[in-house]
């Protein structure tokens, strides 16, 4: 049996000596679209950053396709939060998507025609090809997000980490993103997506990871998405609890 | 006409420098051009990374670096000075990181603490040992590009290359341009999105320190000509002007070189006219170009910026 795309054992991460993630154990099977949900400060972004080795971990280990993540970074694609970069940066849409190819190019190599073709193909998939030469500051939030997704596609990875790709996008972009995620899954990719909207989480993902510093529950969406586990995840946050109740009610 | 401002005589200001004083003008302009180009290229990355203040910090902290290098080596040779400044640059960079990471002090405050302390140490060292070292504070702070023609000439394989400081600066500029060209991808992606760079296997921390090392080398090479204070302007002005004129990074790098060339030439004429410090005149000329660019193209840019801001707001409202 081939090793799982992502295996995390006893992962603990601390900021300024305060633990943010505590003893996370996780084995993600291949070809799944996994949603990571939990309240603000639950450590959702921290989990994917630590899984990629972007953050120092206090204990535990992460394996990607059976190897320590540092050895297998080529197989990992990443979509950071849209707000994490400066959109006034002097690059075009095409430049940003080409960055996804840099990992394959290696030192001292320039993107080739094949890389440009690949980038154009990825832009076309997110319907952003007409904007290829645009400066990135002249894009709407949804368009920016699509550019990030095109870049992730251009990385041609097998395991993707996406940090809130649905945050602040319009309805058209949201459905475009979903279609793209499904297409990637159909191609056998594994995707972990940080998501903050409970009602849609149930429809979008095959599996859910309910996180609140610890793993509250992890499993197929229909098994995990119930009042009990959601209440455990969100604790006493009243407004969210009523949202949860609503989500469960809609489900029933 | 006010007596304080020398009369503007076209012949004296624009013609004589290129006829009677041709050779000194050429070396001064070339030096100004190389300094501004090397500084400007590195400065572009500082601006993009919102690290303009770090350039400020490193240019100040080379003062203790060269002072210590003098004390240890007892010479004014360029190698000890280079090494001293490089070490000082590295210490500053690390110090800023340490203060920022180990305490709750924000990065801009950490920069403020690191470089002023190091600068103060440098001032103390120089005033303590002023009698022992042949170090002119004025020269360190303001530089003297006008003395370049007084240097001897470097000869190599029978060819007269030019004054040593100009040759050195030309080499530094060439190396900087080469590095920026060769590592264009790595510098670009780690400046735009360090997290993505990491996932692509590009070590952003290494790129950061490499950039800081490059900055230290450029600053220490430049400071002899323009001094530790004016070099800050050389770091920021070309890139800032290019930012106003283009949205494409490669074009911005080209405009940086153009700005450097124009500042050097216009600065020389301004300096000759006012009979003042040539380095300061070059900086003022560069500022003039910046203002001109802002006046002509600034509005459009602000407009585009507001447009993107609105888009961002629109995007965030959906959260």
C-alpha cells in the first residue's frame, strides 16, 4: 500500500510558549477533499503551515507521502490567505501564475515556453486568461483568489493546502473554485482546505476536520457533521452555536 | 539677484564641465551613476519588502563596523573596511530580528533601537580614538565624491581603468546587477510571497540574509563617495521613482538605472552651478526627478490604487 498523502503524529505548535495546536494526530487518505473548520483561533491556518514546515513545531512529526515534508515539498501546493500578500506588488497576473512553476525550474533557469503555456492553461481553467497581462492590483477579490488558484494548479502538486480560498469572494468565484476543487480531486489530488463557513462546509467537503486546538473530530462529513461534535468544537460561542443549530436543522 | 545663490551661467554650468574639466567630470558622474545604480537595484527590493528602514539602519551601523575595523587592522585599506562593514551589517540584521522576535517590540521600533545604538557606539569609538585613526567624521557622514579625480589611476594589463574607488564601485555594481539577474525568480517570489517561496523549496530566510549582505556591501562601497547619510537617499529614490512610473518589475529595474544616470548628470551640473557638495546635489537632482514623476504620473497611480483598495474592501465585506 502506498503511504498516505499526509500523516501527522502528535503535532504540537506554540507561539510565544502558548500552545496553539495540541497533540494533533491525523492520517488523510488520498483523493479526498478535506475541510478544516473550527472557531477563530482554533489553529486552522497554523495546522497547515506547520504541516508544510513553515512554522517550527514543538513536538511531533509530519510525513507527506511517507517522507518528511521537507523532502517532499515538490509534491505540496499552497494557496495562502489572499490578504497575506501585497496586491500592489509590481507584477502581472501571468507573473504570479508563473511563480507556481519556479519550484520545478531550479536555480538560474528562466520559465520556458512550456511554462508559459502551462500558466495560460491554468489561467484558462479559472477563467482568468483574459486578465493575464493585468497588474494584480487591478483585480477584484474574487479575481485575486482565482489567480492564486491558477498558481496552485501550475505547481502541479499532489497534495494541496489552501487557506480560506472562499474568503471574501463573489458567488461566481465560489462556484468556480468548487468546480476546480472537484476537478483536482477527480485527478487523484488530495486537498486540505481551511474553511470558516459552517453551512457550506457540509456540502463542499468529503471529509471534515473539526479543530479547536485539538482534533475534535475527523471523518467523512456525514458522520462528523452533527450537533454534538460541532458544539464541542465551537464551545460556548453563542452566536456561532445558533449558527450551528441552524446548520444542523437545515441538514435534518 | 541674491548673492547667496551663484549666478546661473550656462557656459560655466553646462559646458565647462565637459570641456575644460572633462576627465574629472566623467569620473564623478560615473561614480555617482554606479553608486545610484547599485543602491537603487538593491533598494527596489527593500521598497517591495517594506524594509526601506533597514537600509537606513545598515548605512548607520557601518560606522562602528569601520571604526572597529580601523582599530583592529590599523589601516584604511578597503578590505578591512569591507569586512568591518559587512560584519556590522550582519550584526544589525540579526540584532533587529532578535529584538523583534524575543521581545514584544514591533519591527520598526526594533530597527530604531538597533541602528541608533550601533551608530552611537560608532560615534563613541571614533571620538575616543580619533587621534589614533585617520578617520574623518565629515567624510564618513557626507562623503566626498569631488575628491575622486585626485586619486591615482588603476592600471590593469596595460590599460588605464580609472580611479580605484570608481573601479571598485563599477565591480560592485556589476556583481549586484548580475546577482539580481541570476536570482531574479528567487528574489521576486520571496519578496512577494515568502510562504509560497518556502513551498517551492526557496529558502526565504537565506534570500533575506543574502539581500542584507548585498546591501551591506553596496552601502560600504558607496559611503566613501556619498557618505552614510546620503546613501539612504540613493537606496530609496531610484526605486521610489520607478514605482511611480511602472507596474512591471523588470521595467522598474530599467527605470532605476535611468534615474541613477540622470541624477548623476543633473547632480553634477547642479553642484557646479551652486558650487556645493556634489553628492548632495545628486541626491537633490534625484529628488527632483521623483517629484517630476509624481507630478506627471502620480495622479494616475493614486487612482489605480484607490480602485484596488475599493476592490479589496468589496472583497472583505463578503467575509
